[in-house]
């Protein structure tokens, strides 16, 4: 059996590194966007973003392949068959080379035609736009080639590498923002080439690190057709799930536009932006947990995997809850401070979307445990069909003159209903006990949730009279204390207190 304390220490440490990376990235992005927009001007900045957006469409393929590479590497590590790691790495690298060939063909034919004939770009900026397009393709290809190395770092659970590289990445981007105004050449072209240099530098650092510290990160020509098919199949079913998720979100956006007006699209977009920033914290936590789930399953410790899956469900829910509560209770005040003019319906949209994410965060470990087994076909098909039902059902209600919030309530209802087939599929494939899940996850998270609802119902009239920053601080502090006292087991409390004492010393 895997040592409880060691695993939790590793997950906690890796989560902190990923949080550090995210905070640095967010802070630098907020600053550099303002500076670069001022230097390039709205027109050139818009050209850079729209062309970069066209190239980033291909990241849909690379994301699913990356998850496949991470899973198969972690699986071989869990089986403790390190000799197979080079084979997995090499086969994944071969797959990416094929994918690069396809992307180059599409981008230099259809993509190039689209940029030059369909996009609205001033004639005098078309040469610069093509320069940006080629630079973006190069950046994407370099990133794609380095995904097996990134996946190796995650599988080996060396998240500190990402934290340190993000500091370098942030420093280089800040340097670009400071230097660009003093360069006399075409700012758009210079910015595109400098961004390529930054991306290539960081990715090459990952390559150097992996080749320096991981023996298996060496390409060898393997002809393992079975492994190649398995990786493609795994990536393919993940792609279906990812596509359904994208269509669900964008489908609702289109429906809102068809039945209402662009102002509501702005409200929906703002709500999604805030929600994505919040869910990134739980996504980072699950990135740290995922390799452990795969390794436990591969090592034959299914019970250990299920226990970790239950724990991670609760921890992610608590993390999301602490962040969500002050935003839910102070939505109007927070949005009015952040935005000059808050579009109508933004407050309601954001609250419903955050509530949906709070529930959906519980399902991520179920998907991760199934991915550890490699048997994801039925799960992805079932969940994808349920998610896509959101669009026709929402369309029917909107035709009946229901308000725009109805589409999000329908989405919330589908998320709740989808938990039942998810649990049933996990029961049949990995032996999850629904009774244990209800006892170890649902009942345990319900206790602090009920207490928090009662507490803030009583205290909100008093707390709401305070300064908004003080109000949020009090709400987060009370939530954290109440969750710690009522939501964790004795062993978990002991571990957390021990870690806090070590940090203080």
C-alpha cells in the first residue's frame, strides 16, 4: 500500500508550485496586456490576437494527445516497468511528428488562404499579418514537439520545474513590454518574433531538463503498433469529450445571441472569464493529483486510488467553496469595482455558472480514475450526449419566451443528472462503491456546506456593512475555519496541522 502521508505531502507541494505558477502568470498577463495594447495600438493588437487565435484552434488536438502521453507514462511508472517509458515517450513523439505534418499542411493551405482572403485586415498591414501568422505557426510547432517532455515532467511530479520556468517566462515577457516602445522597427513584427523566442526558450528548457534528469526522454525508433493504436484511441475518446464541452459552452453563447443581443453575450463572456479564473485553482490541484491516481491503479492498488479519488473530490470542493462563497455573496460589489459598466444579467449568469462549476468539480476525479484504467469510451460517449442535450432543450425553452438564465439552469440540471451515470459507469469499470462515495464525499461535504449556509444567513446583515475587502477576508476566514473543523477527518486535520507547524518553524 502507498504511504498516505508521503502521497499527500507530494500532492500538497506540487499544488503549491502550480499555484505559484498561475499567480505569476496572471499578474504578468494583467500588466503586459495593458502595456502591449498601448504600444501596438488596438488595430495591431487585434491582428495579433485574431491570427494567434486561428493557430490556437489546433491546440484542441494537442491537448488531448498531451493527456494521453501523461496517462501512459504515469501508467508505466505505476507498474514500475521503467524500460517501457522510453517506448511510450518515443511513440508519443512519433505521433506528434505526424500531427505536425498534418497541421503544417492545413495551416499553409487553408489557414493561409483564410488569413489573406477572409479576415478583415487593412491592406497595408497584410504583410505584417502574414509575418505574425508564420511566427505563430512556428511557436505552436515548437510547443507541440515539447509536449512529450512537459508530460514527462508532470508524470514524474516535478511541478517545481513549471514554477521556476514561469518566473523566467514572466521576466522575459516583462522585458518585451519594457523594450518594445524603444524599438524603431515594425512593432507588430518585432513583438511576434520576440514572443516566439520566449516560447521557444521556455520549451527548450523543458527539453534540456528532461534529457538531463530523465533517462527515458530519448527518442528511439519503435514499431509498437498496439501502443500507437491505444494512445490514439485514448486521445480520440478524450477529444470527443472535449469537443462536447466546447460545443456546450459555445452553443449556449450562440443561442443567447440568436434570441437576445450581443450585450448578453458580453455578460456571458465576463461570467465565464471569472469562473475560469476560479476553476484554474482546482484544475491545478487535479494536475498534481492525476499522476498519483494513474500510478496507484497501474500498481494494482485500486483501493488506494479510490481513497485518493474521494479525498481529492472533497479537497477540490472545499477549495472551490472558499473562493466561491465571497464572490457569490458580493457579486454586484466585486463586478462594479472591476468593471466600469456591468452588462445586464452578468450577476445572475456568474452565480449560476459558479454553482454549476462547484458541482462539476466533484466529477473530475471520477473521470481521472477512469482515465487511469484507460477505459473511457462509454463514459465519454454518455457524458458527451448528456452535455449536448443542453442545446436543443435550451432552444425549446427560449422559443417559448423563457429568459436567458434558463439556459444556464438547464445546464446546471444536466450536470446534476450526469452524476448518476458517471457513478454507475465507475462502479462497473473500476469497482467504485456508490455507498462509499455517498458516505466519504457527498455526506462529508454536506456538513460544512449546511453550516456555512446557516452561518452566513445569520451574519450577512452584519458583515455586509463592512468594507468589501474586510467582508471578503472575514467570509473566507470563517469558511476556512468551519470547513477545517467539520469537513476533515482526524487524520487529515493532524496532517494539515503538522505541515503548518513545519512551515512556521
